[in-house]
C-alpha cells in the first residue's frame, strides 16, 4: 500500500476512517463481544484501548458508513443507542473526582435533552441511565477507569488514591440491578484494583484480559503486521541491507512478545507504528511514560532482575492499594508479560528488547546515575571476555564505578556492586542471569559468552579466595557442565567504590 498514513496517537475511529489512515480490522472480535453485555479489559498503556472504546461508540451510534469494507459491516443490525461515555484520561479529577463525574453526567444529559434532579454522582448516574433507557437500552463505555487511582500511587499521594477508589466504588455500585436498562457495558483500564465494587457487584462482568478468544483483540499479530504493512516493511529491510526474513526476525525481537493467552503474541501498536514511521529501531513505547514508581519500588527492595519470575494466577486479579506488589504492578502495566502458562502458575518475562533494554537503562541510572553509552568501555569489556583477561575486565568495570557519584554509592552492600555489573552487562547485550538457584545455594551471577560460562561470586571487603571457595564448595558449576563449553569460576572482592581484586580459575 503506497503512501500509508499511520494513526499514531489517533483514537477517534471516525477520523481514522474518514481520513484514510491504516486500520487493522478487529471488528471480528467486536462482533463476538456483541453477543454478551458486560465486559472488562485490561491492557498496558498505548495499546489501543481508547480506539477500541471509540470504535464501539460509533458502532452503537449506528454509523454503518464508517465500517464500510470491514468484517462486521453486513454482520449486524445497525441500530442507534443512547451512550454514556467516560474517558477518565480526558477528565480533570486532580482536586475533586466526585464533582468531575457529576459535570460529565450533566454534559451527557444535556446532549440527550434530559433533565437531572439528583445531587450525588451515584444517584445522578442511576437517574441518567433510567431516563436514557426510555429512548432505547443504554450503552455505557468507560475508558481508563483506573486513572483517578493510578495517578496517585506515589507514597505521598496514596491518600488521594484511596479516596478516589472509594468514590469510584460508590459510583459503579449504581449499576447493580439495572440489567433491564443496559444493552452493553464496557470498562477498560491498566490495572484491576481491589475494593472497587464493580468487580464484586457485577458478577456477570466478563473479564477479557486473559480470555483466549480475545488475546489478539488489541495489538498486531505477526500475520496482521505482514498483511497491512508489507510494503513498508520491505522498504525498510532494503534500506537496512537486511534479507527480509532476517529483518522480520529483528523486528520481532525488538517489538513483539506480548502474550495475553491468545493464539499469537502481539506487537504494541504504538511502538510498531512509530517504528514504521521513523524506520529505525529505538525505544518508542517506553519513552512515552517513565516508570518512576516501578523503578523506585525495585530500588527500595534492591531488586534488579525481574526476568523469568514465577507467579501464581492471583497476580492477574485485584491490585491492592494498601499493599502494592511490585511484580503485579510490573505485569499489569506491561513491563512484564506471560512467557509460559503452567496452569495455576505462570512464568513472566520482559515482552521484548525495547522494554528490556529501556528498563535496565532506567534501573542502572537509578542505582548509579550512569547513562551507559557505546564507548571505549564497551569495546574493552568485550575484549576482556574474548581474551579471558580478567584484569582488563576489572579495570573497565572500575571505570564505570569511578563514574558513580560518591553520594549515591553504597559501598557496604554486595548487592549494589552486583546490580551495577548485572545491569551493565545486560545493556551491553550479554546474556547474564542474577541470583540463580542451585541445589546448594545461589550463584550471584552467570554470564554466557562466546562458548564460555563465567560464574561470579561477589564479596565486600573479603578476599576473593573466600568467594572462589564458596563456588567450589557448593559446586555451583555442576549444572553447567557440558561438552565444548569452558567454565570460569570468578571471585570478586569489592570495596570503597571499586573492585579491589578478581581471582579466577578455569574449571577442569
């Protein structure tokens, strides 16, 4: 398709269709949704939730002309319904959420020439539904329902988050018992907060978040990507002098990987559209929202590796304001996704290289103030590994440590030195694992590179012989014994902002 227009940031379905932007047809899934009535969907930011809500708005407005050529065009009876639509990302709730909700209800009532007489948000909501249902059964669309809570998760703002949660609880409790007046109800958000009564009062609310039939409702599948954007993809591959299949593999590593238990993993549409427009591999989704709260939570608990985390299915359910779990928050906000479904347990991982590299970069900066760049340090670290020159490795890591401001350096903590080295290697593209369990303990770090495995044990102000002895005594190397693989045991003594000594042995 020549001269394709990419709907970056466009959430108005009518504008998208009337101005000939690319639309990846998801109306087959919408048709499935129309067979029911009450739905909730959680997806990370910039994943197309608002466009979906807006598409449903025009569908229930009966605007058939906007759906010309789409799968659903001739599949339904086109009928106009009164619609109550809230987009909390557009509402000003900073000071008074109750007042903001009431103003929006009066605005909708005015559009339908309905006069409201009640005084509270809850009673006005009920009154509006009852009045509008005299015209036709009501459609209720609520986008970003959790924004009045999620925007106040910082510790000093938590009181406002709890206050807003309780306001929303009263507001949504209105819906109980109004089934006869409601044709369709759809609620979207990033998180599923506990104690918001909609999830308990509406026991017929169908959660599509991990429903296998709707895993590809939002985001682009590989099939969709290659169907709708093939010309542009081939053009970029050619400009980068890459064979098309190799180029697609690279795109997949960078931007694919979100798993919502459908048949295929999906791409974040925002990142993909930005990539197609800019024609370069870069961090697009991540830069639209710095995960400062997440990084602070990890730093506070000295967690720097959340890859391949084993969790129970409870993590997908309610998010508790009174006891924030950092892994739940990581998952629900899209920084982790499902790698493997084990039934009642799941393994979570970073969805793709864009998210992984960006998160490590933020963590490294938060831990150390360093912004790692491809300079001479990168070259010499690679040379040290190729030549098994661990003195050179020590020198280059000390260059990094020396760049860290003294006021944020935590010289007494093994985990701090460990974190800086782990994050550095990850950002340089090396395969390093942290805190790896064995039958006899935990290995501080494992680095796999160039047909060799390096086992690291870190100590603060203790001789490297002690660290090396621990590796040997606990036989950390046993699980890595394999033909044609060299194994190096490395003891590291850290103290006062530098690596003092490195002692190593090649395992025979």
